[in-house]
């Protein structure tokens, strides 16, 4: 599966016909005892596609400038209980982005995927776990193309549930795992967001 991230997203992005799923992320407040990366982006749209061809065609059809666009390959990982329990359908996610680069990108991803997701899947209350890897794609001239070494997303029922997970023993194991990553540079950002399913 493929995913298109659009920063500073406008509502028109969420009506793309060929996407199989569309999410809109807006800022939330949660407490991370280890990190504070400042204000999150105002909006991030996340559009899922079955093929890279559909993604590229939809990106071209948007026809207006954006603050940033990035196409990525989606890796989903199982979690013990993926059922989101909220009354209004909105839930909380933690969007993480590694700017990079890494000294050896293939080795970095191999180490991360083997070591980190099994820990993340043990976070208390986790409902969804996805890792996004960069890919080569035809970005339309109207879009400001971006490229990260990697993005991640973990989902929880609420900001309170996310805060509890971020202060858990598993999170401390994750911080130790982070210290074992192969060499890379650039910022790593962590933003709590309220997520709404706009298109299923």
C-alpha cells in the first residue's frame, strides 16, 4: 500500500476519488516526558492508495500548491487490540518523522524494522502501528516535494491514552532502542494529533 502525506492540507485533498482511505490530522495536546518538539503542523492529510499509479494521478489532479507533499510505502504491524474506542470516531495519533539522511539507508531501515516495531506494538493501549518508507515518485510541479528518511504513526483512543503510553516502561525500552540505531542525521519530530477518518 502507498500513502501520500500533505502538509497544510486543504479540504479539497480529502475528496480524491481514487484513494481508499483519507485521514485528517489536527493538533492535540499530550505529554511526552522525554521530548518537546514544539507546535505541531496545523493540518496533515494522509491519503492511502492501492497503487503508486493511482497516487501519482491523484497528486497531479490536486492542481494547487501545498506546503509539502510526500509519497511513501506503508508498512503495517499488528497490535494486540486494534479497536478504537471513541464515541465520535476521532482518536489520537503520534506522528513521528526522521528527516535523515542515514549513512547507510538500507542498513538503517533493516535495523529499525527488526528492532523498533515489536517494542512499539507493546505500548499500552496502542490501536494502530504503521511505518512509512520513502519511495521514488513523480511529484507534480505544483506540489512542494518532501523526503524523510522515515515516518511512523501510532494511534490511541485519546491524548490521555497516548500520554500514558509515552510514560510507560515500554517507552523507556524504546528510548534505549533509539540509542542503538545506526548513524543518521537531521531532526526527529514527534507531534500528537487528533485524527479523523474522512474517507473509509
